[in-house]
C-alpha cells in the first residue's frame, strides 16, 4: 500500500465511523486566497496531485479528482497508482461532481465538506446540485485534523506596519470611510487582501503575497482583528490600538460572531460557511473594501512608478545577461528564473517575487500557466522564443510584466505571431474611451488583429494589480475579458494589458504591461474620456517585428514607448547597460 492508498484508507475509516458516504476536498483555505498555506493543502495531501486547481472526491470504494486542461498531463502522471480517477473538466462526457455522486450513491446518503474551506456560495450550490439525487450535505467535518498527523500549523510570520509613506492613508481613516457605508451594521472581512489593505499591515504567511491569516470585524464603533497573538509584535499592537483596532485570538471568531447582536454583512462568495453559520443576523452584501482599494491614491501611484523603474532595471539587466549568456550554453528555464529573481532582489525595497516566474522556452511557452520544475526544466538554446511572465514585490508597489525574447533564428510564423500580439498590446494600451466603458468593451482591441488570422487566446487580457499586495487584485471586478465584466474603468485603477498567442508544441508569445487609468483630452461629446499610463518600463526587443504589419500610428506609439523606457531607466543604469538599452530602444 503506497502513501496515498494509506491516506485514503484512513479517510474512509473516519468517514465510515461518521456515517459519511462521500467527502469532497477542494483546493481552498478559510480565506479564499489565490495562494493556499501548507496547512490547508489537504487536496494535495490526500491525492498526491500538486496542481493549484482541483477537487478531490472520495467515497467508500472510489476516488476521483476534477481539474482543468492546464493540468491534464500533470494529473494523469501524478494520479497513477493512487486509486484516483482523473475527471477532465469541460471535456464532453465528464460528469459533474454531483452527477458522479448521484450515479454511485444511494438516496439519503450523506456527502460531507469542510465548512471552513468552502464558501457560502459553494455550499449552497452543492446542496442544490445534490438535491435531485436525494443526497444530503453536511459541513461539519474536517477529517484532516485527525488523519493528517503531521499537518502544518497556521503560518506564524510576524506582522509589520506598511507605513503611510507607502499607503498614503491611515488605517483609522480607511475604517472611517468603511463605516460611512455600513450604517448600523457590522462587517465581517475574511479575505486577507482586504484586511491587509484596511489595516496597513503586511506579513509573510502567504506565498508571494504579503498577507497574514486573520479575520476582521468592523462595527460602527469598533474594529477587531482576529489573529494568533504571537504573530503581533508589541510595536504593532501599539500601532493598532492607536488606529482604533483591538486584537482577539484567531479562534475566537466563532464565539464573537455568535455573541454579536448587530446584523453582520457578509460576502457569500468570499466567506467560509462555518463563520457564516455562526452569525445571528447575516446580510448578504458585497463588501465596500474591494471598491475602495481598487482606486490608488497619489502616494500609491508614486510608489508604483518608483517600483516599476526598479523592476525595469532588473529586467534590463536580466535581458542583456540572458541574450549574452544563452549562446554560451548551460542555461535552463530554472537557472534563468533564478537569475531574474537575483536581479530583482538587488533593488531597493524588494521583498521577493510576486508569483512563480513563468519561464517558458520553445514549446513550453505555449503552456499559458507553465511553471518550470525540476521534472520539466529544459535547456534554453540560442534559437526560438523564450516567454517570461514574472513580477516583484516591493514595499512601494507590486509588478507584473511579460516579455518574449528572441534567442536566435525564428520561423516566419513566430515573427508573425510576435507582431500580431504586439499590435493587440498597442491597440489596447493606446485606447482612449469615454466614461462608463468597461474592460469587456475594450478587450476586442487586443484580439482583433489576430482574429483576422483565425487566432485567439482563451485567458483574460488584463487584471488588477496590488500596491505591495496581490498580483491578481480584485480579480472579480475590473478586468479585460471576453466574458462580461461590468465594472467601469476609472482614473486611479491599475490593470494589466497582456494578449498572447500560443501554438501547441511550438512556441508562445505574450507582451504585458501594467497600466494606470488616467484622464485623457476632454471629449467634445459624451465625456470625460480616459486613457492609460503605462507604468511598466521595459523594452520590447524589435528584431522579430514585421514592420509592414504595423500602421503608422502603431509605429509612432511604440517608438514613443521605447523612448520613454530609455528616458526613465537610463539614469538608474551604469554606462554599459545604458548603451545596451539605447541600442534596443532605437526607433523602427
């Protein structure tokens, strides 16, 4: 019996003792974050599948794992000899979880989930999906506290203050603004991004994002942070007291919610079911915090600009080094990713990277979310294309940038795709649009050139980026995406521009900048009008571009951007790198 089979055996014994016919394990934690601390990686532990997205379902004699197309190959390999069957999401013939359970369980059987790691919306949907099959749902079981004997504890990094010199607004003032929208209600905040922003606090609990495991309750007169107290240094406790925030133990959240006599506002898709059940008078309502944090104040904007210059310096050094050293041999995807991280960490106020670098050489560039591992790492040769999507965390800003480097001889198809993506990147990045326009309405600008060649991509074209926060900020609000996202784009919002083309087995191309929505020339009718300031400062290598495919306006815009990159970055570079940057930013 291998370790996964042994874990399944222990889970099934516990299920049998509790009268449970099936247990569902998602890839989430109690705070609905993008990156999950080790303690809550239960789906990985029970199945052996290490991908970021997936749901494991275990019955008394069967087990299955649902995941999306990014992970079909990986999951097929990792699930071998585990007892798990792979269920390929969105592939014809693949049943839903409810359909699968309905086909193998009996009426009135009980299906269990852990209410701590499933949101209210997810539990309600699962109940509705199971009802036609006569299956019952319970939310009161966390088997992993029992069977995962060496389960990691709650992360214990120390919290620190993200000073007003970076945040531009005190926590006390943010709480005042939030209360103006609460009236006589209380607000439960479980989303770590919102808590960190509100209190101007950061930590290192979460991979790549400077957040800390906690809850926050705001009432008309009080604010209480629920956190393990050993995580809070004396000076931070004093800071919170001065800002009007009390501290309670992390595990006290349930008892305090039960005792709260005020109606409590909760966001159903961001609140775990167990905390929701403890509330006497829950009110389903969107939190005001995400809308507040999406508008960057002047201090934050200044920080972005400074962080982007530093990040641009790191990228220039890395690009030059890579183009010079790949022909010498000995470089791989992982070695290049490590070199880029090292260049970033040389920069002032750098706190690390903002996500695992997507370093895709040749055919790996066609895998949209490819992260090189020891198993997949390949040599990088002086030919073809290298796609690098990466970012840094700085005290004054978060960065997210993609460039595609030509490393040697290219096919005409590669040059065409490189130019088509550039046209889409310029088309969206140079847009001028009236007030009320949303990202979905602009998304076409990034795609129309490649559509004429019968080419498209399936991911979104842009997302919010935090200010020393999450690289994917407010992911449900302002976006560029084909699917409808109604949030209008307004001055102060930060969003990425990242179209791409992916040719399976051959290459991938993506260009990405982070942009700020700013005022444009006042409109004659139906104004005001807005446009984008490109915060990202990094050259685009011009050798693959097919110049005849670009319009006069596209060429002018592109050459102006390249000149801006040189003007802003060159004062931060030594003469050697200034010379290199001057060469690669020459007008085309």
